[in-house]
């Protein structure tokens, strides 16, 4: 059988780095093929070359046995090749249906297309309101838009770069059903993921990259996750050490009867939210994307203020009326879920991005940026968090998604916060880096920082959190002691089908 896709000796270099080094691989019709590797291993670059968004320096690409000459995304779509990027390619100021219409070759009929989007998204368990503006959508909802956009084209080859990073477990099950059906119908799927359990469940074969080279192939269902991880990182994975929490007597973050109207007709109203986070503990917030996480985070971070100042207290001080900069003065640090645009300025250098939140750490003197100190600060983050970058002068957009995430998390941790608000810290981060970030959060909390972790990764929440909260339809459950609850109870609360009675507890951490 002729391969659906065949790569021969693909090589691609950027200044100071060889992203892809003589890579060859083939994918058959109906095959779900995983591409695995650490952050910066060359996976995303290779996918962009296949899709035509980047051109290889040398090598050949064949589709159904025919050589693809120099191509671009438009010609790739004409061949039936579709791609869902890890960083979404959406225009935020227009609606979902208008975004999708831009990739449809037929005459614009927005009403008909909106109906198609609704039917397809409902059928695959990823409901989308086609008339919503993209800038009002959560990251998880934007992911759905990208996936549905591709599925509307009935692709022959579908490239998925970290497609489940921001999907709920229920949505992942639906997505896998869809992908298996597509494969049964002859569609080939290239699947990039750091979630090795998903790779083992879904994929027929895997190619492993390390430092831009193919280091091995595997049959995921016949290989353990530990073996796959070792192939990716070339060494033994770090082990997590979560010591018992010793929460402070007084809370570092207090939320009391916080209510807020939705900012627009598509938003979520927050209703009577109350909880506490103490220094020395990690509290996790679980929930299905679009249930009020974005609204709550914006109020906690200071991106959105509240007229009743006492509804949020930081370090015992009323803070709901304070802006983000003023809250940082109270010892808060914040990692948003969107790396590019909110966590970092894409074209700016890493040292410039370090100044954005680290300017109070001696990087600015007499109103002027001290470039030397800023570069030293950025370099220390790069070294401590093992960020693959060509130094502090590298632009944020030149880093892989996972390496940029490590830099942003590292930048905030380096500020030694008293309260750390972090959203989706390991989204798109490889297994080794994810373990490192999680261990760093544990160590930070045990050193006396209050950590509030917002994540849609239940495994992550259960691995490192001391207490769990669940947000559903703008309301937050009473706290659950992590060791006295389970995924089933949390899953029911996420879908508003649980009462959350078992596992509830006060601040004493049970071991």
C-alpha cells in the first residue's frame, strides 16, 4: 500500500539550531501515528513543514506517492491536509463562523455554515456557538473551534498538535471516538502529545524525536509509558516528592461571597464564591472549560476589579478593588493560561519579557531598565528551568510552546511570591518538564507560598494538590481533601451531578 504521507531526509535549520536533522518517516492510510519528543525536539517545526507553513532546507515530502513541490497551507488543504496548531490561528475580533469561513473554499453562506458547525460540534461532543466572538472564548473552547474547522473539510491527513491539552476527560473520549472513526474511513492522523497514556490508548505507531533527530520508533500499545518517556528524554524521569502540607494559621488569599455578572451575553455569571488558600498548601481548581474559570481568574489576578473590596483579601488586606500591579505589590504572582499575548509579548526578547513582571526586582533603576541585570535575571531562569533558547536575546515567539511555558512559570517563581496564581502550568509541556514544574510548585508551597492551581488535568490536580475545589456554572464547591476524594466524585461535580459531600474537609491535611 502506498503511504498517505512519506518524509525523506527532511532538514530544517534556524540561526543557532538545527530543528530537524535528516528526518524520514511514513504514515499509511487510516493510521494514527504519534510523534513524540521533549519540548524543542523539533515536532512542531516538522508539522509546519508538512502543512506548508514552513519550508524545509532539504528533503522531500510525498502524499499518496506523489512528490509535493514547494507548498503552502492553501495547497496543503487542497491535498486534504489539515492541521490544528498548538497555538491557535484564530482572529479574535470576529466570530467563530467567520473564522471558519476564511478556511472554506466555497462561497460564503454564514447561516448555512453556522448550522454545519453546530451539527458537527454537537455530534462530536464539542458544542460551539458559531456566532460568539473568539475573544470571548476560553482556551478550551478555542481548541474546539480549531478541531471542528478541520473536521468540516473531511481531511485525508489530519495533524493534531497537543489537541487534548485543554479538553476535559469527557471531551477527550468523544475526540478519540471521532479520530478512530476518521481513521476507519481512511483518514491518516499525525498525533503530537505529551500524554503518553493517550498515545498508548489511541495510536498505532510512534516516531520519537530528540534534538531534531529520529531516535526510535515504537508500537505504543506494546510499549510501556516509562519506555516511551525514556526514549523521549534519553534518561530516567524525575520522581515526584510531595511532603505533607503545613498550612499557615491565617489565609493568604480569602474569597468571600464573590459574585459578578457575566461581562457579555456569552460569559458566565459568578455566584457567591467563597474559599481560602493558606501559605504552605496547594489548592486546585477543577472544572470543565467555560464554567467560569476565566471570569474568576480575571477577578483574582486584578485584570478585572470588583466594587466590593472585601470580597477578595490578599495577605489580610482588601484587594478586590486593586488592579493587577497593586496586587503584585501585595506579593501575588500570576501565570495566565495563554502563553502568547498574555504571558509574554511574542516579538520581544526573553530579557524584555522578564522585565514585564520582574521590574520591581532591581531590573529598573531610576525609571530606566538595567539591561545587564535584566539579561542576568532572564539567563538565570533559562538555566534553572532548563529552557531551550539561544540566550536572553531570543524572542519569545522563537521558543517552542513548552519552553516558553517553562520560562513564564520560572519568571514568576523567581519573584518569590507569597501568593501564586497559576493557570494550566503544564499545558503542552513534555513529561520531564511537567514533572519539574509540578515539583517546583510543591517545593514553592512547602517553602511558605500559597498556591492556587487552575487546571483541567485531573491527574495533575490529584498528584500535587492538598485540597480541591470544583467550579461548575459559575459556582465553586466546598473544599475536598484530595486524599479523601476521587476522580469520580470530582468528575460528577464538574458536570453538576454530584453533591460533593464525601471528602470535604477543613484545612487539616490528612495523611
